[in-house]
RNA sequence: GGAGAGAUGCUCGAGCGGUUGAAGAGGCACGCCUGGAAAGCGUGUAGUCGCCUAAAGUGGCUCGUGGGUUCGAAUCCCACUCUCUCCGCCA
């Protein structure tokens, strides 16, 4: 969430940037400031009363020590009224704080200066594009036919065991998953990331820390009995490692990479976009997470963008990079680059990665801080990106690399796959 | 799942109702000493929210979390969470 200091000090700027995100309830900003004024006023009154009470108590203690019981008793009798006053003020203060917090979490992150206004995915800016779009023959088919032809993925079997959106990978299909995960992890480690294997379930505090809760709880699978959520992305456990942590300046930047299965309910999705591998309830992803000082976070974002691009280049897929517009960027992000690869048989672009700088939006929620050179405690910046999500990469590799003799395996995967062709 | 023990600052550890945000030790930082270092000596060393234009100063809260008792709680009571030991079960 945004810090109250920023909202108070840069009120007009905050409103302007919220408008770029098409945030409708701009009046909320003023409501928050009024609540905060109120909170301060109440705190002042309460603190004064409490201070008064504390000194009375001390006097009583001294009187008792001096064996002056009469004085102690009379002092005691004077405290009842004060005590009640404090109780009331405390209650009022806590109520205002709760209300303030409830409103504060409704404000999305402010988009970075480079983010343009816009209403939908149509308005995203294509800032880079490379790789030749393959010309497939007339016999080319979409990946869901290839996966069944070569017995790589059994969607129906997944339905039997679990339900729609939980495919079963078999034979070279399963090996293909492992090969990609290996390739992505290996490249990340080469780039200086520390490999992490996180829990796949998280508690409420973690969901709140990265912003999935309270608003997106319907998108996560939930184990009621233990009050735990299945992770929608490794971002959640990996970023929450640093919840309530004060890092030393020399610990930064933190660079972590994690492979995990990801679970998403995708409530409300339907239609042709969900066909085959385009949208699943369970899928594999390698995620990179960095924690940086504020002055370096945009350089870090660029570094991550280059890293993701290099992975896709390694696989030989045509791709483009979009800078998301205000209307399409997520609630928590300040700047997001989406990577899309071209899926030749479906003739469409598929999103395979999203690389974002959250600035201090997540760290403010989870109290992730660092001590700067002067020893002052400051909020760190958090960033993350998919590097990469598997299903759509698999879809486009299968489609783009299909030949009459089988599916060509990209050079970088051959050693992991044990073959250069799937047939 | 059953029985027991415990949770204090960067770390260890004392405190078990009264100026205790917390003794002591270690670590770390700075200073003195030294040609330089070690040792020694001295000083400092939590977070957070307020008040104050800022600095200085000052007030509230925080001893796992949340409640309660009391004029006053790290200390007493209740609930919860977590850790450790033993037993059971188990990849």
C-alpha cells in the first residue's frame, strides 16, 4: 500500500497518478487524509492522558515505598475517571486506525512516470519486438492436437483425476517440463540468483504481504482446515521471506529464483482462450525476485527484462515486449513489462512473462526495510518476474517447431531432453 | 494425536507486581591509547506512532500474539501461535 506520508505530502501527484490507473474513487484520498488527521488528534489526547496516568502510578508507587498508605489510597481514588477517559480514547483511536487501514489498502500503487493512460490491453505499448514469425505449412495444427498426437499431455486424464485445467504430462511431455525448468533455473543461477525451493502453501499474513489478500482471495485455492492458501506464484513465499525484516545495505540487491507449481482458480474464465495450455489451474513457473534500494530499482527492472529476453532468445521464439498501460497494469505494480511469444498455429501472441517493479508498495505492507548509509531505516523496493511460465512456452514451442518429422527441440534443451526431436 | 518444558533487544542471558525499554556478557560502531595492531579503557548500540517548521528535545506503544486483573504487568490470569523433549503414527 501507499505510505500515508506520500499521500499527505504529494496529494495532488497521488491523485494524478491514480487517475492514470483509471482509479475511480479519487475522493478516497481526501477521506484518508481526514481520517489520518483524526487519528493524530486522538493519539495526542490519548497519549497525554496515558502520560498523566503513568505519572500517577509512579507517585503511588513512591508513596507505598514511603509507607504513606493514606496518600497512596487517596491517589488511587483519583485515577478512576482518568482510566475511563483513556479507555474511550483508546477505543476511538483504534477504530480510526482500522478504518484508515481499510481505506488505505483500497488504493492501488501509483504507476511510474513512463506508464501511459489507457483502458485495456489494446492500449499497451509495444516497446520491442524480435524474431521471425515462422511460416507453417498448411498441415500445421495447434498444440492441443500435437500434445495428443505425440502423447505429451493428457488433458482428459487430468479431468478424471482432478478436473479441468490440471493436465497430466506424460513421457517426453513430462521430460519437456523438467528440461525447461532446468534451463530456466540454470540460467538464473548463472545470472547471480540464489535458488530457493519455497513452500507451496502460505498463511494469511503472506498472502496479505504481497497483495493477494484481501482482494484476490477468490483466485487462490484455500485449505479451510488449516487456514492456508495454495500459492498462485512463487512470488508470494519468496518475497515473504523478507516480511518484517530489516536488511543491511550490503545485503542488497537480494536476487532469488524459485521454481514452483502455481495454482490459480481462474474463476470466471471461459471460452477459447482457455483451450489447451493457454489457461490452467495448475502450471509450472520459474520466478525471479529482487529486492533493491529505491535508487536502483529501475536499473534492476531493466536487468530483469534483459534476463527474460535472453531466455526466450535461447529458445528461438519470436517475442515482443509490452509496457502495460495504466488500465492494464496490476493493482500492486508501478511498471510492468509483459513478454509475449507468437504462437504460430493459433496465430496469436501469448503472454509468458510479466516483469514488474512494485517500488515500496509491497514492502510497506510487509515492513520490508533496509538500513541506508546513514543508518536510517527505509522501505526497500521489490521486483519480480516470470522467467518463465511454462505452459504457453510449451504451446508455442510445439506449434512453431512442428515439422512433418516431429517437433524440433531447441538446442538449449537437447541435453536436458536427451533428444533433439520429439516424435 | 498424548505428556511435559519454554518463547525477553543483533546474540547469549538476568529479571517473576512499582521510575525496567529492560541488569550482565558477547558482538558491532566510534573515541582514547599505539609507529601500526592486539590488549586495555571510555562512549554508543531496537522498532514504531505522535508533539515540535527542522535539529534538539519530548510523550505513547512494543519483553511470541491477542485479551484480562491492577493505580501500576516482562513479571499474575485466560486464549491462541510457535519452538524444544519424550511417547504414538509416518514419507
